């Protein structure tokens, strides 16, 4: 789970993935934007993975004359 928190006794903002430091930024607004983009990418990847598992995204036609 990604989270943003202020680094103790500094002006820096950290993005954490569990106990792993992902990024360190000076501005809170920048940290929130990076967090938003990371979460957006994770959501897109999950949707693509689900579609691939379900066999979606690949058109299935009865036409075997492809060339």
C-alpha cells in the first residue's frame, strides 16, 4: 500500500510502499502527484492483467483467412 508522509524533522515528503522508500520530494504537492500517477498505473496494470486472464482484448473471429 502506497502512502505519503513527511520525513521527520525535515521538509521532505516520502512515498512509501510498505517499508520500502519509493521516492523523496521537497514539495508535498509533487509527492501527491507522483503517488496519484503510481496508483493510476497500478490500476491500469491490474485491468490489463484481468483482461488477459479472461482472454479479452484479443478479437476472436471465425475468419481463418488472415493473410
